[in-house]
């Protein structure tokens, strides 16, 4: 498979919540070890949600920190003043030469990063109700 996609934490959360307006493409999917940790460290995570996250993580490739990813994350953090988790996730996409799916406006604005915003279905709580 030629298409590689790194999913940012927000993209995974939108996917798991059924909020994506369009299906994800046929691709090889990756998440950073940072995303894995962010998904599983929510203090109020219920056991059924944790099981759903683990099932999702079993279907993607989790990318651990390598020397190259760490070096790239450091450079991105310095140049773009990114939060460390965002810098690691962006560096992971660069390392894999993959497209990053994210709705993080800061990551979407980095010129050397191939990033795509996700279209979301309207949030039921934000719709105008009479």
C-alpha cells in the first residue's frame, strides 16, 4: 500500500466518536506513541472506551520515538514553537513521509508538513434547537 497516513490524536477521537463526515481513505495508518499515550491517559476513561481504543490501536501501526523523530521534533518545536506532543506527531509524519490528518490549525499551517484537515459532521450539541 502506497498511501501512508498519520492520525493526530484529535483525528482518532473524531473517528472513534463517529464524527467524520467522510470515510477515511484506503491507506496504511500510523499513530505516534504520543497519540497512544494521550488516548489511554484520560483520567475519566471508561472501560468500554478503553477497549475501543485498544481495538483501534490493534489495527494501526504505533510508531515509537526514534533518534530521527526526536531530532525532527526538537527542530519543529524550536522553529514553530509547537507543544512537545504536537512536535512529535508532526515529526512522525515527516519521518514516515506520510500525510498527517489533523484539525490542529497550528500543524495545518506548517509548510513542510503534508497535512489535511478532517471534515466533521455537525456536533449534535451545537445545532440550533427550537
